[in-house]
C-alpha cells in the first residue's frame, strides 16, 4: 500500500472519474492539532456501506500547506505525507513517505515505528486518515509565578551575584514530528485533538526549562537586562532542555520566545549598577572624568551652602586635602606622553632581505654582514676614513656610493641605486659600491 502523486498516476487527467473515494481536510483552525480526515464517497466507490474506516484502492487523498497526513491501519502508521498535493492510494505499491519540509527525521521515525501489517496482502479492517497541523502555533502566554535563580558572573574580576528573575511573555511551538505526536500523545483520536488538552502541561514544562536555559545564557555572560536581545540563544537552550520531553517524546519544538517583562529585585539591580560603575572607573580616563564631575558638583554645592559659601569652600578644601594623594595618582597620567621608539643600535646594518641585524650574520636569511668597501674620492683614491688620503676631501654623506661594475653607469642618486642597471641590466650588489 502506498501513495502515488495524482499528476503522475492519473490516466487521461480525469482524476474525479478515477477516484472512488476522496479524503480531505478543511482549513484547520489554530486551536486544532489533529483531526480525522473527512471522506467524500463517489458513485463508483467499493465502500458504499457507509463505513468510514476502509480506504478503497484508487481513492484520492488531498494534503494542504501546513498539514501532514498519515494513514493508520489497525492502530499502526502505514503511510505519511507532509507534501502539499493530491495523491492516489494504491494498495499494490510499497509504503511511501512524502516528508515535505519536515526533513529526514520523520523518515527515521517511520523506520523505528515499523512496517505496516500486511494481512496476507489485503487491507486491514480499520483504516483511518489523520491530518496534523504543522504550522507555527502562536500566542502561548507564560509567566513565572516564582522567581527563577540567575547567576551573574564576571570571569575577569571574579564578581558573582546570585539574583532571581521574574519574567513573562509569549512563546510559539510546532509539531515537528507528527509520527511521534500521534504515537505518544493523541493516539487513535475519534474526531480531533485540540491545544487545550495539552497546553497546560506544555506551559508548566516550558517554565521549568527556563531555569537550566537561563543557566546556559548566564554562562555566556548575558545579563538579565540583555535577555530580550538574546531570544535566539534562549530558543536553542530551551529546545536543548526540552529535547527529552518535547522533541524525542512528543515531536514538538520551540520556535520563538518573546519577553514582555524581565525583572530582578531592586537591591540586586542596585548592586549590579554599582559594580558596573566601579568597573568603569578602572579606566583612567573615566576615573578622571568622574573626579572632575564630582569636583564641579562640590563647587556648586559649596557656593550654595546655607551657612555661607566660605564655610562650604573650607569644607571642600579639607576634603580635597585629605584626598590629594589619591587625586595625584588619578591625574598623574593625564599629561603623560607616549615613550619615543627606541633608536637602532649604532652597529646595526640592513641586510639585502630587508631585515635589521647587529651581528655578523642576518637572523632572517643568514647572509654575512657585508665588508666595508670604503669609499672612492673624486680624485680616484679609495679611502676608509672620513677624509681622502690623497686630496683631503671629506667623505660624502650617505656613502657608500654606487656605480655599475659592468658598464660604469652611475645613478642620479648614487646612494640609492635601482635594483638593476638600466643600461646593461646587471643587478646592483655590494660589488658596485665605489
């Protein structure tokens, strides 16, 4: 027994003449989770005795968007389809699965539940078609009657604040695996299964899952005031916490969470604000700014002293004198200038690879330090010192100077030659120093 797409299995495209029976489901309201398919019987049906629990070979079955259809035979799931369209029921074919957007997980569930009963190749005595509402089920209100513990910690400073969070809002969920939902929740429902039969238990389990989920978010450094901006992380944490009861047992999944209120006790909020202010003043610029603001407020307060401005300034000066040491430390770095970069050692030299070295060999490429070739005076004498030994001319600034040792070409700036001679193409090396 299997399902065949009507567009592929129809002969001549006259579907109405081929179908002996037609199962369908009207638009499902948001309160309905599961409903039994309605059968419309035609004149050629082999099931003319009025039994709703027999599906004739060649019957048509329609599946709409946001629905999943299953066929149950003798209480056991034999077919599943979550793909919108029209299908033909063929008892001679193998069981078929059209998962639609429910993915491969529903295939694995079908394999775990097992194959259908064959009854020697004939249909069973009880066959039913059920439709599941797979749309997102919205507007599920929640609120914490009792505060939930929430640990605020800062690994940088070791600060920890154990507080309690009260929150309220809405969440949505969906049936992600209809096979599990049918097997473990609704069973062979006679007519329909509605949300009010399940929502009370789901709400209790949802609130219970908030505690471990808040623990995961607290471990990520998220504060209670930031929960509203981290609902995606909360949704993942809730699905992980609810995976046993919701995901693996009932085939349900949390889709979205929205907070309308998140609150902690006033005394904890005050302690947290004080801690954040203290952390801010660990920054020198922020500390100096706070000190200047306090001095400004002190001056204004002294000027408005009811006992006279002079008395106010005397008191302010006494306080400033007592705290002068602290203020000196705070302001000591105000005009500090950045340290100048260290100059290169006097014996430093630059290798041809670009690295700076001080020893006999380059630390990057291992090249030896080039020997000092001296410098060539305009009179032609080669010298090592600052002055020419022949004519007494002073050594040019920036020597050594370069001249091509192949053709004699000299660059316009003899201290900074090009990499190659433009006349003969010979590369400039230490051999070209004159």
